[in-house]
């Protein structure tokens, strides 16, 4: 089977894989140097009493022209290198990962960690997604951030992010992965707070960073447990030994997987640690597209797929992954229904879709999870960039008339399709893709996850999986509703920007819409790399016309194979029908026609609502207010976690540190001083007194010696 | 014979100690210290008769050190006298921090 899939036989010869990581680092260094030079120059301008902002009416200096080529350039080159490696890997017969070791990072006692990267089918897919989608987003940024004074700094950060993300997906051991894991977290923090002079945005960055620390704690403890068990942290060795060393369903492996899951919930914004992602929308919109939709937030999914052997050995851990994913998918989708900020809707949509990926890797359909990761990277990046184009246009229109209205609030939009037809079309493509309409990418990936969730309903924890399946179906319908609502509110109906503002609305420049079109093409065809066999042979697949049936599944098989073997051995394979009967094809037809119906109905319903511009609108009431207020989870966390922690910290500061610790230290000081003061009483300065004490001392010594 | 010598030595030492503690004239105190040293020398010599020549060797050391000490001590007393025009130790109260 595998021989057929991989075609020609031969050893895999990597082509400079280190270059993929190195290029973005070079980009970071160059852009960083330019950013420092630019900062120095504006500081000089301020010193001389000139305006540091040279943008209006002046030619842009070199520091602001070079990043246009360096920033996207290095990522594009990295994509080309990754592509060459991909082609070579396709032509080879690769069953074991290829490890490239560069140097020994640390060698302490029995622990030896090498700076090594791992090339296999999974890291290959991730490399292509990160560099490919990353490149498009970099190009888009050229247009979106072109007028920002911090342009070189922005690209320096973005390149640094890609660098760390590639370390994350290419690392050959847990510590190397963790370096990337922390690195992308840091880049996320500096990019969310990119406009750091705005207090709210700086705080959003901090929130993301702190919430992620909670997850990282779980990741670290899981690493410690793995090290004490295996004596190594290399992926290959751990996954080779795991089936024989660990007991299936045992306490140790369950603990490890649950701790890893905690780490994944932080990075991938799942319940209970999802709260940072909506706030992360404070960053520039391309950052939201790259970090908070396409790549970084999928790191948790990648990590579960990477450690699939461990999760397969822990049925309870896997169930927890799927349960959290399903709960998050449904929960976030309901919040998305009632938000007005266009980026917030997309943020909750991202959380919801990440929930689907968690369900995928949780039910043991690792390839399906990665598949959805990939297609989601396409259409969600497209949605974010499209919303970026909308915000860009809105911002310019509002800027012209000095309006204070929020350019991100969909209540201020409406009817934009007249002004930005390209954005309108590509956004609809992405909406149909995310809603799961045949034949767009999201249909295949989401449907596969839902199918596999249902197909687990007969094994262990069967009722739970039925529940997950139902939640996923419900969330799919909600996805169609909130995305249609977003589209209708933004692009259709009456224009609500205001008369004067509407004159200044215009389509995005080509540097912005070309990446959108590329992503739109990917959102249409991206799903065809993994069409299920049953669908491919039916009318939905044009009776075999769609190429590459289950290609991604076969492609990833060398990575996910061991885990799938364990699952089949202990938990039984996937069933061939859904919980309430029906085959894969039937449910695919049902779900896509239901999604289509929901899109049409909700388009009609939303069109009928007369929205008012934000400043005229009142806060919604009843259930809608609960949704609009995001179930008051932020307030709940504030009351249950943040405030107690602040109180505890204040207690530790005022009472423990200033009171007890400082008290003891200062008390000892005062005591020593008091003794010293007593001793000074003996120091009279009179020779006679000293002679007297001398004699007394001699007598005491003599007395001690004699008796 | 030894007992008498040691008793004499003890008496001389006691007189010297009391002199150091009770007298206020620096020269007298200095003499009393010399008295203490020589009381010890007497004891050394007396004991060396029974315990070997070491005691007498030690006496020479004591005399040498006492000579050096006398030179230093008298120099100090003279410089103090030049400053205060008195050698009454009650006036010397600066030996403190």
C-alpha cells in the first residue's frame, strides 16, 4: 500500500533543510537592524524638534523600503526550499524520519539534548503551511502596514515568528519543540502589543503571554515525566519505546497526555484557556491571520498529532482532547453569533475551528486533524486578511472625515460589496469553505472529522463520542450562521458608514488582493488532497474525477501509523456507519445540504434586520446580551482567578515580604545593633578599665584551665 | 626552697597587678608591669632547677622582649606627656572608637 502511494522508491535526500529555519532568522536580523536605524533616526528628529513621522508627502526612507523585499523575500525563499524538500520526499520512500543534528545543545548527566531537526511527512506539511501561508500574509502586510512608522520593526517581529514556528514544527525532541513553542508565544506577545502605546493593546499582549504560561506549566511537567520514564526526550526514541514501556490506559501515560493537553489548550486557545485569543485581535490584522489563525494556534494540534503514540495509549487522555475540542467548538461558535467586531467574530470562529481539530486528533483521526489544520490555514487566513482589507478601507474612509467611529464594528459597515468587489468574492469563497459547503476545502476536512467522531461511537467511551459527534454537527450549523451573518452585515444591505465616508471607500491595492485570490484558490481546491474514498467514488467526487483520494492520509501514514495501530489493537477500528446509521456519503450529503440551507436561511434573516451604526445602537438584551458579553467568562475568571491571585500577591507583598521577610531581616539587623550598643558601654576609652578587664579575662581563662 | 621562691613570685606578681589597676601615674603603671614580668622570671628560674634549662632560656627571651617593650612604652608615654603635659592616665580617654 505505502509503496504504491509513495511511488518511486529511493532514499530521501534532504535539500538544505536548515536553510528553511535560517532564512527567516536572517530576515529578522536584517529587518531588526533597519528597525534600530529607523528608531535612531526618528529619535534624532525628535531631538531637533522635527516631526518623526515622515510618511505624509515624503518619500519613504531606505529603512522603510528594504523590508518590503527582505520580509516576504526570506519567507518566500524558505517556502521554495521547503517545496524542493517536499518534492524530493514525494519521490522517495520514507518510513523513518530523517534527523539532522547540528550541535549538542546541553549535555548534563544522563540528559543529552541535541539541536536537531526532524524531517518527516508531518513536519513537511507543517513547513509548507507555515512558509506558504506565511509568505502570502507577509506580502499582504506590505500593503496593510505600509504607512506604519514601525514598518521595519513589524517585519522583524514577523520574520522572528516564522523562525520560531519552523523550529516548533521541525524540532526532533521535546526541548527543541519547546524552544519554538515559547518563541512563538513571545512573538505573539510582542505582535499583539505591537502598538504598545495603547494601554489596552499592551495589556492584551500580556494576557496572551500569562494565560499561555499556565499551559506551558503542563507541557513542562509532561516533559519531566517523559524524561524520568524514558531517560531521553527525543521523539523517535520515545515513540519507539512507548508501546512496550507504557501500559495501555495506565496512570502514567494518562497523566502525561493530560498535561500535554493542558499545554495544548493554552497555545491553541481551547477551554479553559481560550480567553486570550479574542483579546489578541488587538494586534495588526495580518498578525491575527498568521499567528492567531493559520499557524501558532494550531501548534497544540500539531503537538497532539506529533505525540499521537502517547495519546493512542491513553484512551482517557484522547477522550479529554476530543471532549474539550467539541465543547470549545460549540461554545465559541455560540459567542461568535452575537459579536459585532468583525475580527472578534473571526477570533471565536478560529477557537471553534481549533476545537474541530482537537476533536479530530482526539478521536484518533490524526490525519483528519492535520487536514483541517491545513484547510483552516487557507480559509481562515483568507478571512482575516479579507477583514484586514475591509478594516483598511474603513480606516481610510473614516480617517478622511475624521470620524471617531470604530472601523472594525460591522454595524458601521454594510453594503461594502459595491466598493470592494474582489474582497467580497474571496470572502464568500472562504465563508462557503468554513461553512462546509461542497466542494470547498472546509467541506472535506470538517466532514471527515465529524465522520470519524461518529465512527468512534461503538468503541470504549462510546456515548461520549456520540455526544461529541452531535456537538460537532451543531457547531457546524452555527458556523454557517455566524459566518453568513458576518458576510451579510459587512458586504450586503444598506451602507452604514455614512454619506461622506462612503466616497472614500475603495478596493485594496493589488499587493493586498493578490494574496487573497491565491488563498481563495487554495480554499477551493485545498480540500481535494484528502477526499474520502467513499465520496470520491460517488457523485460528490464526480465518480472518481476528484484526484488524490485520501492522499494526505496515506502521506501521513508513516507518522500516524504506529498510533493508528495501537488504536486498532486496543480500541477497535472506526465503525463504518454513524451513531444513528447511515454511511459516510449519506452524512456528507446531509451535512453539506443542511449547511447550504442554513447559509441561505440566515442570509435572508440577517438581511431582514435593520442594523444601526454602532453609536446609535444599544446593548442587546436577554440571551443575546449573554452571548455578546461572551457568557461573562472574562468576568468569571476575573472574580475566580485574577482577583484572588492579585489578593494573594498583595498579601505576599505586604504581609509576607514586607512584613515577615523584611521584618526578620531588619529585626536581625536591629538586634545586632543593639548588642553592639551594649558592647560600646564597655569601651570607655580609659586605660584603667581596659587593664581591669584584661585581668578579669586572664582570671577567667585561668579558672577555666584549672578547673 | 622552691615553695618560698614561688610564693615570693606570686606576691611580686600580685603587687604588680594591683599597681597596674590602682595607680594613675603612667610611669608607675609601667614599672608595675615590669614587676609582673620579673615575678614571672623568678618563677621560671626557680622551676628550671627541677624541670631543666628551658626556664632559664625563656627568662632571656622575656628580658629581651621587656627591653623592647620598655623602649616602645616609654616612647608612647613621652609623646603623651608632650601633648597633655601630664602622665595621669585618667586624662587618657581617647582609646575608643
